C-alpha cells in the first residue's frame, strides 16, 4: 500500500506539523510571521511572497525550495 493510500483523507498534504513548531517558526528571509496553509501543506510568508513546503511533517525553510506566490 502506498503512503498516499495510508494517509487519512483529511490529512494535510505535507503531513501533520507540531503546532508548537508553527508558533516559533518565522520566515528565514524577512524574519516575519508565517501562515500555515493546511490544505496545500505549506507555510506562507506574505512579506517575502514565498510558500515553504512541508514534507513528511517537516517544514523546508530554504528560500530556494520555496514556491513564489502569484
């Protein structure tokens, strides 16, 4: 069975993230706040215009890995 098949239907794309971790993380570019987009499995930095991916529950806080917001 694949990992996708094992994941509950309502689980976030990038996996569950510890809420305590979300409270302390900031954007590495602006040092500003991040917004958790549960549906897309990303942490959004509005100031930097970047969306940092979450993979297997681990936020990838590298600007070169981030998606540019439209």
